[in-house]
């Protein structure tokens, strides 16, 4: 490369490509972590709700004040399916991040 303008063009192009790859990897990792965090928080909220309703049911059953009110637990199949979907989304995000890392290392 005798022409410095051509050399500068290719250097700039390489810098842009590498910066783009690093940005893509950082964004993928951030979205993966966000997906995992969201799934974990949903699971914790579901567990908390279950514990609250179980305690309320126990206290309602232990009080013999005439009428008893029962609460349905949120462990219905729809809640379990939603938790499973959230966990799968988090795993997909993690796999995408690993795939991007593998792609960038193989280039």
C-alpha cells in the first residue's frame, strides 16, 4: 500500500468493524443479563405471592370466627407456564451472547 489515503481508509474501516462487533457483544450481554434478571424477579414475585397466600390461608383456617375464606394459590398452570417462558427467554438471551462471543473469537 503505497498510497497513505488507501491505507487510512482500510484502517478506518477495520476500526469501525471492530468497534461495531464490540458494541454488538456488549449490547447482547446487557440484554441477556436483563432477561435473566427479569425472569428471576418474576419467579421471586411468584414465590412471594404464594407464601403470602399460604400464610393467609393458614391464619384464616386457624381462626374459628365462623366463616372461612379460602384463597386460590397462584400456582395455576398459567403462572407456571409464564415462569417457564421467562426462564427460556433468559436462556435464549444467554445462548445468543455465547454465540456472538464464539463468532467474534473465530474471526
